[in-house]
């Protein structure tokens, strides 16, 4: 059964913007921590941004804090990642992941139970 589905990826020029969507099924975004990860060739998986279920508190990797913004629509059960001022280093496959209880730092991928299939973001001229 599919639990998370990403959309909104594609090709964008440096300095441009993209908005990613994570549609969450079976469970709701108000009771689960939803986190965006990314994986690029020759790089380890990196936590990008996270939003907590109960409080809606947001967290960002230092490299994207400011240009990126995470938000959610509880009625639609969707989590968004608005990515502005994109750089070539932002090129990666982006995944959203969910966990009901955050037992460690938000950017530790091993604790997440549900993952989307991933969507490609390519920043290039």
C-alpha cells in the first residue's frame, strides 16, 4: 500500500524555484512527523526539512535554512516544500518520510517507517 507520494519535481535553472508536495495517505500529517530527505550521487542521504505533527514546528538543514520553507495543509493531508533560490548542489532525488514518534534528531533517516518513491529535482542551466 502506498503511504506517501511526492510530486512537483523537475528541471529548474539556478536561482529558480520549485514547490514539492507530499500527499500522505492512511495517516494524517497532524499526528506524524513528516520530513523531506534528499539523495544525490556520491553523497549521503541528507535531511532537508521537517515538520512535527502535534505542534507544526519546523526544522531545516543549515544549507537550506532561509531559501526553503516547509508547510502543511491538514485538510488535504499534504506537506509542501517550497524551494527558492535553488543551486546546483540542490540537485537530488527528494523523498518524504513519516514517523509517528520522533525518537532522535529529525534528520536521522533510520527512524522513519514510511517513505515515498522519491522525485527528481535537477538544477541546471
